[in-house]
C-alpha cells in the first residue's frame, strides 16, 4: 500500500509539472537591432531603394541573381538589393541554372514608389527627415532612423 501511494504521488508530481508547462506563456523573441536587419542609410540623391538603383540589376530588365529568363521591372525590389549603378546591356554572369535565386526566395516584388522607412508600416515620423522604427529595437526602444533609409524588415 505504501509503495502504491509513492507511485501515485510520483505520477501526480509529473502531471502537475506537465500541467505547469502547458500553462506557461510562450516566450517572444526580442525585436532585432538595425544592424541585424541590414539597415541602409538614405541614398545621396534621396531616392528610395528599388532595382533601378541596385548594382545587381541589368538595364535590359534582368538581374544578376535571378535566372536570365525572368524579367525584372526597374520598380521591383528584393532582399538582395545592393546600392549602386545598374549593369548596362544584356550582361549576365557565367552562372549555372542551380546558382540562381528564385524570385520567391529573394522576395522580389513590385513597389512602384520604391522602399524606404517613410513608407514602411513600422515607421513613426518625428520630422520631415527622420523618425523611429517600431519594427526594430535598441536598448529596449525603437531606434531613430532616417526617413529615406531602409532595412530588410520593410513592410507595406
């Protein structure tokens, strides 16, 4: 009888522990910092980011990271954006089919006005040229950002 009570007591302890685990709230990951989201300061001319000011875009509406059969609009943008002058002509790297990035993987999408903090859902303006980003965090606060800066957390 004593042994049975001990076994039942152990089972009850395990059940209580499991019940406690189920009642715990899931942990929430902290927001990333600017440097973790590839924040880019505004372009010198103030333009928003898009393919027409990306060094990987080719002026024949192609992109060096996407398969050459994919037409890429100059007003598109993806997560591989690199500021710079687009490539001229119909240039393409010597890459094999498996080396290209799919548009779904790169996040290729058309954003007619381009991307910048001031047209992102996370942005809270402070004045004409700057504000705070509520999609990022530094020292527990939304960090200051430039209106025409941009990062990988950009969302419409």
